[in-house]
C-alpha cells in the first residue's frame, strides 16, 4: 500500500505515463503500442492501472495542463465541450456530476472507475492525449517520438 501511495505522489519528469485499464480494448491497444515502441523510441514508460492506483490531484492537474484545457492557444485541438471541459476526464456515466475541474478530480478520487481512459502523458513534450474514440492520437504521439514513423 505504501509503495502504491508513493507512486501516486511522485511525479515523472520524462517519458510517457499511460493510465490503463486492462479490460478496455483501446487502453490495451494503446499500452501495447507504447510498450512495443519503447526501445525504438528510447523512452521511459510508466503504466498506471488507475483503478488500483488512482491519479493524485497533482497528476490530474498536470494532465489538464498538458491536454491544453486551460490554454488560449489556437493551435490546440479541443475535442472536449468548451462549456464543460472537465467532463472530458470522466467516463460518460459520470459526466454532468461535476461543475468544475476540482469537482471532477473529487469524482475520480472517490471512484477511479469514473476516470476516462486511456490518457497518455508525454512528459518530455508536455502534452497529453486521450485514446478515444480510437487510438489515433496515441499513435501520433508515439510517431512523433519516433521521428514521424510508426
């Protein structure tokens, strides 16, 4: 228990983190791709089974930042609802149960199964993506690491 608590507190500064649910096909495909290309891409990979080790509030804040959810940059792809961006972090059945990022973080902390998946964070480039509705964003993230080839 102490080890998993320490893992949730310590924040990576390099490589990728994938928030993974082994029973989810998209999550499994994303994780397998990251593992398959790890040696070629020369990156560290942290696989977090978020139902066992929920992301800390600090990690969720970094996720929001790296997704660009609070950025005004016109170049950021925004697949989330501009009125309720925090719902993007939540499974469909939990959307609408929060009215702020802080409340979404509370929903996730209380029931980690309500966290959407798979989120992948690239700490080197300070960007994050969600592998839904397909894993194309994860593929692009890995391809960039491999110099454009996948």
